C-alpha cells in the first residue's frame, strides 16, 4: 500500500510540475512583466516586458479599426486566447504640447507634456522579440479602467500590460520619438482602403516597434489605414536622432506633414491652420518664442524649463499636466516628471544594441 501511495504521489507531483512548467512557458513573460510593476510617483507607474509582444499577430490579422476591438485583442493576448471579452473604452479629450531642440553639444532633445485630469500613467519599457526596444506611456483610463484599476495588486498590474498595444508617446532605441496630441477639432480620421487598420495610439506602438527614424515612420503610416481613437482628431509630433522634427495631421483622411519643432492643440498645416486654437491658449507661441530666442539650441535644463513653462496645474474641471517627458534622441533615454513634480525626475535608458 505504501508503495502504491508513493507511486501515486509521485505521479501527482509530476503532473503539477509539468502543468507549472507549461503555464510558465505560456505565461512566463507576462507574469514577469506584471510583477515588475512599481509605483514611481502619484499617478505614475513603471513596468518592464521582454518577449513576444503580440503585435506581429495583430498585424497578421489586419489590425483593428476601433479602440474597443483593439482592447478586446489585448485581453485575448493577455489570456492567451482563453478569454475574449467585449470592451467598451472611454472617449475623453486631452491637451498636450511638445518641443524639439538641439543641445550645445549637438544632441537632439524632445520635451512633451500630457495634459489630462488625474490620469493614471504607466511607463512601459518593452524589449520585444521582434522589434525595437522602446519606452512608452499610456493612460489606463483610456480602457475605462479608472481609479479602481490603477496598477496595484497582481490583477491590475497584469491588465496594465494592455499597454503593449497602445502608446500616447514614447522613444525607441534608435532615437525615434513620437507623441500623440489633440489636433483641434472632433473630426475623426477613418481611412478605408485595403490596407491593415490601426488606431492612433496603436500606430504609435507600431512605428516605435519598426521605424528607426521619421522617414521610416511616415512610410509605415502610409502603409496602413489610420482610425482615430478616443473620439477626436489627433496629430503626431515626431522627431529623430538626425534632428528632423515634424507634425503629422490628417485632413479629409489624407496625411499632411508639416516641418515644425513645436506643437500644441491646434492644426499647423496650411489647409486648417490654427483650427482649434482657443482664445488665451498661447502655449504654442511661447514654445516657438523660446525656440527662436535660443536659435533652436537648448541645454537639457533649458528645454525642461521651456516645457515646464507651458505645463498646466491640476485643478477641478481643468486639463492639468499628468506627466512630462524629456527625451534624449541622440543617446536614447527619457526623464519623466509626474504631475509637475519637477523636483522628482525618473530617468530611464534604452540599452539594447541594434536588432
């Protein structure tokens, strides 16, 4: 009898170990990513992920036309196909500003404010199996998570890995930086040809995965059908290590590229110039004035001060600055400041050498 029990227990132990190994093989990178989450400051968290990011499969399926569809795919990926929910994402406007400049030593810097009331930002450092290493940020409230789903506790930390498929801004190992900003009106972009579909924030992740510079990023945008998410018109601020800085906008579903070191929340292209410019909103002008005064040359401290100057205080009913980024495109790295706490910098480097 004892021998039979020992054999039975050994069999059960083997099954448990085998199940554990199989589960780790399937979910290991995701589990490690979820467990890497740490709180940096009020409203800002940091996570790391290394492995298959699911984006190649997303593109193989032809992408998706809506944030709800993309969110459903994200949940399917996180559950490895065991859970396929219907998602209802929130649609809220946000304000932003960005500025690109050259340091006296010749490095290229890009600063960016993300203005949103009480956003919960997640900094995601991604090292995908196929694609460039990147550091990006997203707001969990765009998935309808809200305060109850801030990434604290394993379940919510795991859910926050949905940021693998969306980004509001970020930089990759090649020094390409991209930020999403409201463009100035509520006219959505919906391109409908036979190309793969991506939403605004998913396209940022796609470009940072695959593009080494602004030119390659623009080519990728031309290769997809873009669809606005969160229900408004968007434009992109882009810059790379060569110093090229552009704003990408969409007019009548056609992409328009304008060379500019600065951008805020109104159109810059000739066809809709200044559409969306609100009375009293001088952020863009102030950034341009600072840029012109310095002839486009600023130290990191000076660029930080310039972007800090147009950041917005948090107050009820107002789009305060949730996070500020200062990105070094020549030596790819980024410094974050949460909720205008400019005395508390958080700096991260991209370390992967090539791909």
